[in-house]
C-alpha cells in the first residue's frame, strides 16, 4: 500500500475535523449523557421530585405539563423556564400558560441541588425532562430511560407559545395538526393526552363544555357545575380534577371517562367523539399496559423535538 502524501493527510485531517465539529454541533441525545460528568444526577432529581410530590401530589402533573408546554414551543429547550427580559417577552404569560403553568420553583430547587454536585454541567431543559418522567413514575405510571444532552435556550417567545400550544377548546383536526407539526402521530396524540389522568383544570377552561355541550354525561356536568358558575369571571380559578376517579394516580381511568362522555375539557372529549381516535381510546380504556407502553414511547419521541445540542444554546446556571 502506497504511503500517504502530506496533502492527502491534510485532506483526511480536515475531513475528520469537520466530522468532529459537526458531531458536536448536532450531537444526538443519549440516555447515558451524564453518566461520567454527573453520575448522581438521576438520583438527585428523583429525590427532590419525591419530596415535592409528598408535599403536594398535584405538582407532579404540573411538572409534566411544563415539559409538554416547553417541547411544543421551539423544541425541548427549557425556554418556558425563562422570565421576561428587556429584550424578549417569554412564554410564561402567554394565554396557555398564564395563571396555570406552575412548578417553576420545584425546577429551581432541583437545579440548585444539581449545581451543588456538578456545577455548570446539566441543562435546565434536561432537568425538566427527567423531573417530568419521575413525576409519572412516582404517581404510579410507567418508567422510561430519558434521553439527555439538551442545552438551554437563550431566548423565549410569547407569540410562539400562543401559536404552538394546544388549547382546551381545540377540535380533533387542530390537535392532530399541532402534533403532526411536531412529528407526533395520532396515536402519540391520544397516548400523551392520557397525561390528563393526573392534575386539575381551572373552571375557565371547561365552563363552556359543562354548560353548552351535548356530548357530556349529564350527572358529570351537574357535578362540575356545582363548583364552576356559568357567569364568566365568577369562580374562574376554581379547580376540578381532569380525572374524576383517581386524580393523583397515573392510570387509564382518563380513557374510561372519555368512553362515558366524562371528559372534562372539550379537547379531551374530542378524542372519543365519533372520530378517527375512538378506537385508540377504547383500546387504552381496557388495556392499561398498552397505554403505559405507548405513553412512555411517545414521551421519548416528544423529548426529541428540536433539542439544542453541542455548541448551540447554553448551560443555564438557574
């Protein structure tokens, strides 16, 4: 074999350099990203989430929702955690988040704990992804290996949040398009909506449904009306469980409710209303293991939405 000339070595060296640099800019997420740089990361996040949920079980649903709302706005980049600044208006006060997005202080506390054991290493975006997964597991849902390696956004967009986050008033075709725009299938839509098996909603998000819609169980509507007056502005922030039966247990009762026309939000009941998703809802209502498996797979898939990696973004201190 002929010896390599200096010029050929230079070309090969440049090619390798480009590959290395390109790999760092477009690095893939991996489940063992911090195994060497922050080996106690997962146990630290989980301990803090267990503590937070023991104080208030609802916070698990709130953290899961934060992750959803983060990923649907320009990808899973921690942008929802950014406060407004003089140079941008962030996502926290956009209509889908204003007065409802919560749990920021829990993520702050976890970030502080992680900074204590490995400063400047782990992104807020990754902490939110792990915390969301832990919330599901702690409340009785499935476990999955969270892919990591995201970096944090340096900016946030209120207008993007307004345009990208599904509303409780959305019809099925709108929901399907929003999920499809993020590379998520109809099955992903139904499985991820099953996250509403935990948590609560404000009266203002379901008032129209319980007073005006016909595809709703009448006794269920009456029950909900007792704490949600018809007049706008009255009791707007009164809460009701998204899953009437087991609001702090991650199970498949959400789908059983839909089959009985007991979905709290308009967008929930759209999944079982004579449309293309009815059969998926029916399947999950009778097969909890199928739901758990598909939910975990869909969460991994959602976590892959446009992450900042490599030299993009930053590792935020708080």
